[in-house]
C-alpha cells in the first residue's frame, strides 16, 4: 500500500499528471457552478478523452472533477440560492440567508473548508476500509434502506421550526410527488395525468432548481434592491472567519463527514440524501436549532462536509464490486471499462496503483478547489450587491439552460418553472420548502425498500427489527425524535427552592 501511494504521488508531480489534475479541477468547478449540470455530466462528456490515455493520468483527470464539483455548486447555492447540483440544495437553506445578511464571504469560506476537510476524511475512511470492503457494503439491504429513509423522513418533523403544521403539509405534498410515475413494485404508472414525461417520476434537478433558483429570483424581482440586505456591505469580508468556523464547529464537521461517507457507500442513495440527512443531523446537535434556515453557519458546514466525503464512500462499492454508489460513479465505471480495467474484487490486486492514483487525485483536488474558491470569493460575492433586476433574468436563463442540457428535454424546463411557481406560493404563505424537499428525495426510496423487505420476509414485518443494522437505525430514529424534548427539558429553568 505504501509503494502504491508513493507511486501515485510520483504521477501527480509529473508535468502530465499535474496538468490533468488541474484541468479536472477547473472543469469540475465550472460544471459545479452551472445549475443542473454537475459531476455526472462532466465525467460523461470527458469520458471519450480517456480512451487510450495512460490509466494514472485518467485517474488524475477524473479525481480532479469529482473533488471539485461540490465546491463549485456551493458558490451559486450561497450567492444566488441556485444549487449547482441536487446535493448542494441543502446548502441553500442557510448559505443564502447568510449572503442576504452580507456574510457571503464567511459562508463561502466555511463551505470551502468543510468541502476540503470532508473530502479528506472520506478518502481516509476509504483507505482504512479497503481491507474490509465486502463486510461494510453487505451490512445494508432493503430493511436498512427503509429505516434509513424513515430516519430522514422523521427529520421532516424536526426541520419545521415553529411551523409544525405547515411543515407536515409540505412534507405530505413532497411524499405525494415522490409517488408520481412508474412503480417498480406494482408495475403500474401512477398520477401522471396522461403525460408520458412523468412516467419517470419527478426529476430531482429541475424540481430543486425551480424550488430554489427560480422561486428566489421571482421573489427578488418583486421586492427589488440587491440580494444582500446589508446596504453597508461595500466589500466582502469574513472569508477566513468562515474557514475557522469549521474548526469551531468540529462536531458538525465530523458528523457530516461520517454521514456522507456511510451514505455514499450505500448504492443508490447518493449525495443528495447524504447532504439533507447531514443538515437535519446538524440541527439536532446545534445549541441554537431555531436559527437554522436563518443563516446559521452550521447549516453550511454539515451538508458541505457530507457532500464531499460521499465521494470516498461511493468509491467503496464501485471499486470493490463494480456496483456504482451514485450516478456519478455509474459513469465512472464506463471510464474504467474504456481503460480496460474490470471493476471488482480483483481490481485492488491487479490495479492497486491506479486505485491509489484516484485516491491521491481526489484528495489533492479537494485542496486545490478550495484554494481557487477562496481566491475568487471576494469578486464573486460582489454579485450579491448587484441590482436584482439585472441578476434575476441572468440567473433564470442560466438555470433553465442548465436544466435543459441535462437531458435535452423541454419537459425539464417546464418542470423547473412549475416548481418555481409552487415554491413562490409556499414562500408567500410561509410553508417551509425544506420539508417538501426531504420528503421528495426520500419518498421513493422508502416505498421501494418497504415492499422489497416484506417480499423478502413473506409479509413478516418483524424483518425490520430482527436485523442488527436495521434495529440500530430504528433506535437512532427514535433518538432523533426524542432529542428535541430532551433539549427542551434541559433548557427549562429550575424552580426556586422554597425558603426555609
């Protein structure tokens, strides 16, 4: 292992290796910034270039893209409430309110540092569990997936602040929307209204782009002014303050990194689930959960740490079994095939050097992307001081172009517009959008895993409690629901003792 690591470092410090790594970081940042594109599209577009390329250089290019995409997406999430990719949507909840308060620099600094540290933690975990990959991946089956989704759905009740009833209504709408389209369980098409476009269900990227980017631009156009409501913010400050906040809130950072790594290692879940679970978990351990959604920097650190650490986790099943941990990893498998490398247990034996080239590239790209992000933070954050009647049309146009480019579908554009209008109506009537998003992300997973589990056990529902991992996740869900009550009891003032 040490020899492979030194060989990978040697490749990185060659001229060709350094150029491919830097090119991957730049491409990742650009594709991360453009709404709706993301790392999957970036890898797919550059995949043909890897044909005939040296395998180690190809890993430098791909690792650079993977490590930089989430950093690029966090910039637009914070500055203009437009997630570059679906996982970055969780960053919008507190990153954008910070930008409105004139704290865009601190938010971007925190996001950049959390992305780097989370990515490095994910890579360390990947290296540590390489000897026990099989045991880690096989811990999760349909019952565990269901309990994991249940834990996320339980967070809906905790993410509503003082809007419990409105939050439940929004969560119910999200659940109903997640059931639209073809059902793999019953084999029927549901709630499509005769539209063939909806057979595949509600596409997540157009929905999130509409709920955040278009909704916010409509609201800003109606109110006028600038994104930053701090009229005195003539210069951007606080970047290093945001970086330091990651170390101040180290528990949130470590928790988000752990969630991202674990969720990333579970095939089919991906970064979106990891980011939202990390956001709600950060809310649970925070001393001031009522400030989430209003500009709490922990709401930036948690999801960004999970977003980058999930790459290390998702490589676990991808490299060990050839089972992609996410859509991004599914495309990456195509790169390995083009290079003549067969994913699976023999990969770590026959091509250990290539694996460690990817690991080194992923680690280095996190650092390089953060440095670039911090260098351009101040000029980029000036966007928040530009009149919204200039910003809004540009953001909406770029968002819709990005959504269309995803699948070249005008239906995606119409979906984004529809969710933009829905989001604006929810904003006007004070319905929290976070609960709708969490339910939309996890609803389909919960339904599918529930039916698969019952089919496995011939209808015996005790399967959810007879498996150790599933039972642990259930107890964690109960703990998440009980924790707010425990906090309330701890904060309750003690009654004065009666005088003697």
